[in-house]
C-alpha cells in the first residue's frame, strides 16, 4: 500500500500524525549550534 508513495510524502504524513498526538508545546528554545546545523542541512541538496 505505501510502496507506491514517495518517501518525502510519507515523512510529511508521519510528521503530521506525530504532531497531532504530541502534547501542546508553548515554546521551544533552539541553541545557535542546533540552528546552524539545521540551516546547513536545509541548504544542502542531495
């Protein structure tokens, strides 16, 4: 059933389902090191 679906689509659906079942988070603190790593990964094309 899921074999015909793109991996990016499955990841998005998984993230959505996970977010629906998590408790409410009022705030998140992201350190500069974590932010730099995330931005680097977003800027890198595979």
